[in-house]
């Protein structure tokens, strides 16, 4: 409300009269016409609780894991599982098989609250109707769906953060890798001392391969018959 016959007006934040001599400034709280300017808060700001004319700081964001490094680790884990077993994969999309492996390796599935069936149902729910893969955003939606099942005693935000912590920083576990065995039939197949025929000629007494000489017949132009033991002794006898 403006005073009658006076250019001054009441400023609710400061609790004092102010003179609108410049846009965005007002007199200080100390008194009328003190000359010290105070910047006005934006029109959208609510009245300041302290009454000092300075807008209060906005409340912190409550979005789950907003701006944290865990979200970066989560995306990195998504890419590692997305390319698992597929040399042509770009890491931008994940198929249902790798999604199930991620849930298993990261302990998202516990066999009680979250089962393999739940994992498949959520995957079908978040993906496109005709799609066979999910992108990163759909992946996060899938985790949100499973979070409520996996952590029933937590709020929606806490459950999502907890399930993200299970996945963030993880990578595929290689299990069931076949190793060479040297027992039984395999041992007999790799023992060169038991080879016969042309296969025996390809290895020496120590079992080392002879290379080209063991694969091809080299012509002997010495003039002696094959396997002659006294080759090269004639010249020595004649000289004597």
C-alpha cells in the first residue's frame, strides 16, 4: 500500500518504507532514505522467512542418486553387460538374455522376492511392443519395477537407490569356461610316443614337431639308396 501524498511505499520483506527511485533497489532496513540500496528478490520468490529481503536458497533435489557418481557407474555396468557375448554390440541396447544375466550376477534376483520370472516380465513390460532390446532409460525403469519387489520395507526412492547400488560398478561374471583336460582319451590323443604310420614321422623322439620335413618327402640326390648306413664312406676308403 502506498502512503497518501508520499512517493514512498511499504516493502513487506524489509518491514520499512522504500522509495522506488530505481528498478530493483530499495532503502535498507535501517531507516528511510538512508541511501543504501538493497536488491529486490524476483517476483516469483516467496516472502523471505528472515524478513531481510534476501530470497532463501531453493530446497535440495530429492531425486534418487541425482548427480552422484553411482549413476555413472550404473551406466557403465549397463554397457558392459549390453556387449557381453556379442562382438557386434554397441553397448547402447541390451537384450533379454543379458538383462537376466545382469540381475543374476548383481544379486538382484534372490529367488524369493525377485525371481527369474519377475525379471522376464519386467523386461517385456518396459521394452517396446516389437522391440527385443531395451535402452538405458528403459533399463532404469526396469530397475524401478524390481526395486519395489526386492526392497519392500523401503520407500520408492530408497528402494531404487538400493538396487542401483547392487548393479553400479559390476561387470559380467565368466562362469563355466572350458579348460583343456589331459586325462583319459585326451591324454592318449596328445601322446606323440603312441603315434603310428605317417603321423609318427611328423615328430621326433622328444615329441617336438619336425615342421616341413615331417610333412613333405624331401628328394635325396646323394646317389645312395634310402636308409643306407655307410653313405659317404667310399671316398674315404679310396684316398687310403
